[in-house]
C-alpha cells in the first residue's frame, strides 16, 4: 500500500504557501482546531482527495485510539483485564466525571473526527456551489470526497451517542467556534435522525469500488454502518433509565428490515469481500493492507511524529520484546471468563492472546526476531527458552501482575527500524469487517422472531447459517443452537485455602478452607450470541457497542451480564499460595479470583489477627454503583460542560426539516 498521500498534520497535501496556520481559538472542548487552508489551493483531484485522508487515522483519532477505545470497548465491557489506575477504574466499573481517558475520547470524536468532517463538507459544498470542480476531476469524484466526510461525521456522532447518550450534535464547527456559541446536548432521537441522514448521503455519494486507494471507504462501508445503525435503533425496545428523553424505537421491526437490506447488500458482494482466517487478517505481513473482510477501516501510517501512528501495540505488548522500545501490557490480559469460553480447538485463541495451554507457545516471534513461548504448566515455565519477557520459571510467576494470557491480537513485535517509531506503528484498524456483517444478519434474524425473550435457544437455519459460516472460516467449532443471552445459574462458589496466622500472632501458620460469601459464575461457560461476538471481535472495539444493544433490548439482562462476569477472575500467580506449594504447579493455569469486598471483610472478622492475602489490589468491582449511577451512558467530561447549554433538548424536528442551527 502506498501511504505517501496520507498527511495527518494538515487537511491538505502540497498546499505550500497557501496553507494557513490554525488560529488560536478554542472549541467547546478547549483544544486547538486542525489546520485550516485556503480554498484557492484546491486545484486538483489530488488536493481534494487529500482533504479526507486525515479522517482515516493519525491526529484526528489519536486520543480515541491511544486509550479510550480499548479502555471502554474492551475494559469497560470486560474483555480486557486491567486494573491500572484510571484505565483500571473503567475495567472495575468505577467511572468518575474527571477520568482523563473519557475526556480524550470525547475530544477526539468532537474536535477531531466531527470537526474535520464538518470542515471538509463545508469546503466541498462551497466548491460545488461555485462550480469549482477542477480540471481532471469529475463531479462524481468530488461527491465521493464529500461522501467520505459525511460517513465519518455520521460515524463520529454514532460513537458519541452510544458512549455518552444525550450529547452535542455539531454540524457547523467553524460557526460555533468563531461565534463562541454554547451548544445543547440533544436527545438520542435527534442524533439518530442526523446520523441516518449523514450515512444515507454517504451511501448516495460514495463509489462501489476504488480503482486506486483501496483503503478508502466505499458505498459498502456506508451500507454496513447503516445496517449497524438500524440494528442498534431496532434494539431500543425499552425506555432505558437515566435520560431526559429515553429513546424507544417507534418501529423496531421496520428498523430490522432496513438493517437486513443494507447488510445483505454487503454480504452478497462476493467479488470484493470474502471470509478469511484470523491468521490472514491479523498477521504482521497484512497488517496495513485491506483484508478480504475489510469493509471499513482506519489506517495508521508510520511516522516519526508521535500521534500519527497507532499506539495500540505498545499499550498491549507485555514487554519491549514484543514492541520495540516500550511495552505497557504486562498487567493486561484477556479476562478469564472470556478466555475460558474458547475451546482448545478454536484457532482464534492463538491470534487473540498468548495463552496458557499445551502447545500454546509455538510460533510467536519477538520484535527482534527471536522465538518465544508461553508454557502450559509450571514445569514448562521454568524451562530455559530463547525469551520469555527476559525471565523464566518461578522468577516470571513471582511477579504479582504478570498475567499468563496477555493480548496477542495486533501485537506483532514489528521491528523498530521499518515499521515502528517510539510508541507508534503502522496498522489497519478494522471498524467493520465481513464477519461483523454476517453476525449482524444473524442478530437481525434472531430479533425478528425472539426479541421478547432473549433467553430462547433457537436452531433456526437463518440464524445459525450466518454464525457458522464465520466460525467455519475461522477454524472455530460450529454450533447447533444458540440463545441471544444465557442467564447463568451461578451455582458454583469459589473455594480456596487461605493461609492465616492461626496462633494470634504466634507465627504458627495454618491453611483454612474458605468459600466466598457471594455466588460466582466463572466456572460456567457462556456460549450465547453475546459471547460469540465477544470471542470473534475481542480487542476490535466492538464489545461495548454489543453490550449496549443487549441493554437497549432488556436493561435487566444487560445488568445481569455485568453481575455474571466475575471480571476479577484472572490467570496469574496466586500470592495467597506459598511459592513452594505443589498447587503452584497446577496445570489449570493458576486460576485466581480477585474477590469482592465481602470476602476480605469476612476474613477480617473471622481472623482479626490473621496474616492472609486475597489480592487486595484487585478486590473492588463496582457493579452496584455502576448500575445505580446508570453508567451505561458515560458522563460527559467536566471540562466540556462549560461549553454546553444546561439541560437536554429534543431537536428532532429541526433535523428533519433541515433547520438545525448548530
């Protein structure tokens, strides 16, 4: 792929002296605008098409991708175990208004994606109105540029309302900023109406194929996003609490029908798309090219400028062995309850995480080309290997936050001279791929028949065929029936032995059998549709959006899912077990449960003089507080609120009649 025309530091390539410096004015998020430019410089097809290049990655998306995307979509959703500071607060469902990660995502969406899209739309609309189509460019090609901008503006607002609920709708960034206008938060009905308009405009303007620049969006990208929008709207069956104007879809079946039309349009395009293995899609060699499943994606290019490339690998790599120069992922790994739902014959597991299991370590390669491995038991882990994070055996396991199933997907260990610079690399970031289209079609078919009872297990061919095509293509076990949501029984309680000072300070150590006073679910394996999506799209930014649809369909089941995750359960060493204990050699992978507060409180009351450890660092998971505060809708960062009008307005009619002023 040729990335030579992707310039993320400006909206225009090759403008030279025509480029105008950005003004020092601030938008409602108090961050600088991106570079502005003189329309007189738009004199070729190349310069017009360069306007939308920044929307595909780099600075526009940097704050979103840097932490927000995976802290919310994977951490908050319980895919990624991570208890570190503000990142870990989201995983533990402790969400404050001042969490800087929320501000970064909010800023990136509004001051990056939406503001840039608005600038491009205004520029191209003005050019069309002035009949300023340059020589060598057709009106259809000019419309395609505008279609990309409408696509990203619609997608940016879609993400904003799925994360923050009732939030701003910004269609004219320049006017609002220059006039210092405070903007309202609007109802989700208002936002959905404009998102639909933007995506339909994109669908009308974008071409079906790209002869060059195949990474750019096409009509199929817009169709897939329309399918996801209609599926989301059709899922809104109940008035979810916490909003000024709760959105309940007036015609859910009609929305599902519309979703099916657009999704089938994509699925039937076998000329441009086909299902591929995870190895093909997520290999280092193919990481910056569109795969055969790529319908819509961002593309991060290598640059010496921090913020232009993708930070993801350095954030997830467990050490610098896997990401040249930096690796911050040592305490991050796949949550146990998700990991445990993969069978040994599911090929996706090896692409997703470095996992504990027989033969699991074959074929991993570090940043400098050395072979590396994870063992399957203590006896394997203590063997000498070429590299294992620079450690081996018991020394490795004695590190309190080393997880044994760190994230592998999008962690390639690419070398520092060609493909990475500091903390950034080049990569493709799929936003929608063909498997998602197939899975959404299965979801549509299920909901058309069983939306009133999501626990119904079905064997309908219309549902299973789409799911099984994905599973078969990815060398995963096929299924014969499925429910949208499995309501787990939670019959098992976690039992373990805790070492205490049994002599009230005498130093006499004894092991006391202990059973948690709360019911646990982690011994049960979830196998419903929600879990199938979590396994297929783990670490791809889908999990939180998927859980939101479950919540829209049935808030009670959404809350149950959070309760039934046992998200503190992880693979690591067990500090409560003496290092020379035979249990340390357990083949099961050193299961450890970071217990809820009741467990420590009970132990302290039973053994006030006891000397014990139950993992205090990971002990609090705030499900009750999350639900009580309705954090299914994230709080708008406090730093942004001063730029917003008080209250929420339903401006749906203004959007429909094209009189919306902001």
